[in-house]
């Protein structure tokens, strides 16, 4: 299977948090958004900026490197970083090591949790009406940004010439 990644586009995110609810329901069966595997950051100042954040499935995951029980591993099928719940000792070292703050510790279960990409069908992407989330192959990811930058630059240059 080809590697896919979960992308977020903050310029499209409305802060509705439907992704958080869908994630929580998928993983816990209830709407426990404080324990969801995707978090929407921002919106506190009513500035309209919202940033969906989740596990980045690091190439060399710090969480995996610090796990003393070997509970964190890379699933070769979807190229995702996973947690073996039965091996997790709840030490929180992975939570501290995560550079994006995407790991959490469930106090009721005493174990770490993070995005598992919903086994290749992320529910957060399915419910995002604003299309701020996408689960896609990382082919030419920078091409749309480069194209947009070129369009903006051409507009600036045209104004300067005119």
C-alpha cells in the first residue's frame, strides 16, 4: 500500500470541531473531545485562525525512541506510528517527547493515545465540510503552494510595471 498522509489547510478550517467529535466517537464511542486524536488550535481571540493538528507520523518518531516498554511501533502497511495498548505503561514519556503535542494520556485507561489514521479511513476527513482536511498521497505537495506563490508574485510584478 502506498503511504498517505493527513494534511490540514488552516485557511479552510472554520473551527467547527466536527473532526474532533468524529474522532472521539470513532475511538471512544462518545463525544469526549478533550481526548480526541485531532485538536483544533486557535480561535481564542476571534481572529478566525484555526489549525487542525494531529500526529505527523514522523519518519524518526521521538515518541517511539523514548518509549521504555516498546509499545510504540511503525505499522508497515499504512506507514503509521501506532501504540500497542497492552504494552503501554502510561509513563507519559511519549507525550513529553512529541514535537507537535499530538499525543495524549487517557487518565481513565492509564495509557497513551494518538492518531491511528482510522485504519486508512480517517473519520475527521469524512466529516470536514470545509475540506480543511485531506488524506492523500504526498505527491507534489508543494506544487499548489508554488503555483499560488507564482501567481501572487506575477500580480505584484504587474502592478510595479504598470
